[in-house]
């Protein structure tokens, strides 16, 4: 004997629709919770990475300063004057800093920030759409 489904009543369809909407809402809430968890995990990872980079930068700067001090002491032994060695090392690093600053400044311009390829592509898309609309 086969099971015959109960006849659908007018009250059955709205309740099924309401249940389907509740189920869809549950799915959406679950997806939002998963999204929040993923974002939280990603942000935590980024913060840890930034903290590690900051620590690495501090150690690198300290190491660099120790090397500069060693260079100055070695140069002082070679030239026989601490003041002259400090002056030589200071001028070298000042020149390097100015060259890097000028190079960086030439890289930064407002024209370089404009999305030229995107603008060109949008103009091409508009032309194609206009041609199809005219045809």
C-alpha cells in the first residue's frame, strides 16, 4: 500500500511558504555569522602580522644604528679623528636620504593616482553600447 500525501489545504501553502522563508532566513544568518567569523580571523591575522613587522622594524633600526656606530669608529681609527669620521658618515647618509626622498617624490603625483586604464575601458564600453543601441 503506497502512502498518499495529505491533501494540501489553503492553510498548508502559506505555512510551507512561511517555513521556507524562515529556513532561508536561517541560512542567511548562518552565512552572515560565518562571514563575521572569517573577517574577525583575518583581521586578527593582519594585526598579528603588523605587530611582528613593527617589532622587526625596531630590531632592524637598532641593528642599523649599531652598524653605523661601528662604521664611524672604524673610520675614526683610519682617519684619526672621531669628528671627521662622524662628518663623513653623516654626509654620506644625508646624501643617500636626499636621493631617496627626491626619487620618492618623483613617484608621487596626483596624475599617477588617476585610474587611466579604467577610464579608457569605460569610454570603450560606452562606445560599444552606443553602437549597439544605434543598430
